[in-house]
C-alpha cells in the first residue's frame, strides 16, 4: 500500500530541569524553529535542509544548550557536537568537540556534503570548518566566575523531518556542563543521538553516556522494524530503559510523530500545513502557537 505524502517538522529543545517560569519562552523558541523549517519545506526544501535549518535557529538562540547557548567545559571552553543524517541515502555527517564555530550543525552538513568521512573531531573538525568557509564564532571561552550564569537546565537540540516520505534528522549540543575537555556525547554518534533511515528519523537528548550505551536512536528504529511496536511505543520503551535523563522525538515515513521524555520538561514543537503546536512540560498538551 502506498504511503500518503506528508510534510512535517518536529523539533526539541532538550530534556532537562527547565524552570517552570521559562516554559513559555522555551515553547516559543522551538515553535519558531519548527515554523521556519516548515516554511523551507513549503518552498521546496528537502527533509535534510529543513532539519538543519531548524537546528541552526536553536543554535543561534542562547536559551538552548547548542551553539550560542552552549555550556562550558570544566576549564571554561566551549566544545560542540552535532550530526545530520539523511534517511533516503542512509548517509550521515558529524562533528565532535569542535571549537570556534557559530553553527556546528552547518559544519556537520558540510562533512555530509563532502562525503569523504562521517565524523570529524576536535582540531580536525575546526580545520575543516575553516577550509569549508563555515562561519566562525568569537565565543570560545567562559571565565570560571561566569559559569554559574550557564545553569545546566537543558540539554541538546534536534529536529526530525518528513517530506513526502523522505526522512532526515539533525542534532546539536554543547554537551554537559563542566565536562572534561574532549568529552563526546551521543549527539554526533550515529545511532546513539541521531538516526534516519527509510522508515523513521530520530533525535535524542539527555545523559549522553547512557544514550550511547543504549544506541537509543537506532534502537527506536530497530524496534519499529523488527517488532510489532508502534513508533510511540518504541520511543517510550527506549526512554524508559535509560538510567539517566532522556528524551526522544521521532517521525516515520507516513508522518506519524512520537515524543517522550523522563524529565519534567522537554520543549517540543510540530509544524505542518495546519500550523504549529508546541509545549514544554512533559505532561503539558501541545497547543496551537500563532
């Protein structure tokens, strides 16, 4: 049976201890990202184009732990992880522990487009960014006395997109607050924090080490492919098995959406031709955002 062509963008702004008084702004931010990405789709953009565009907007928003808003390492530096994956081709691009980059997800897309490698790390990723003309950032260090201003209330941003049955995912993060230099989380590891194939696309957020051990993003796809589980059942089962903070968003080739988290909050938004719906609290219903 043919699958009806559906266009949909799903965005998350990180599972974590978002203070309740910040829920409205967190909701507004992910809604804006989803809306802009869907506008790109409506203009003929691909699923991968839209996933990257949504994440770029969140990287440029200091309220989220990615790009501009990234939390510092133990020695005050900023190191970024990001990945993209295209379900139609099964190809991916990623960067880890990159520095001096305004939009790490753009760098991951550049690695994808270059095609020689999947994951570039640390100085190699930064050198590739310079050679590729990726926009640099002047933000590279946070003084220890200023680190308290970057409270670890959120973790990672991501997007999954379906465009006419074609799927893509993108994920970006500044990592964990006070992490050791060179630490790499789940976001840039294909199958852990980011996954897309012909059937579904997944982006994860939470405690990276535990998501890596669970191969969380791929596990969702595997459960859907190999069992009778629905996409929502698969997402909930994976989240429930994580011994740490965890959140997942997913979409399948029919445009069915699944989200779940084990934290009090995970800003999330869904954009379709009917508009945008969003929420932040775990048990908060999605509501239309004008």
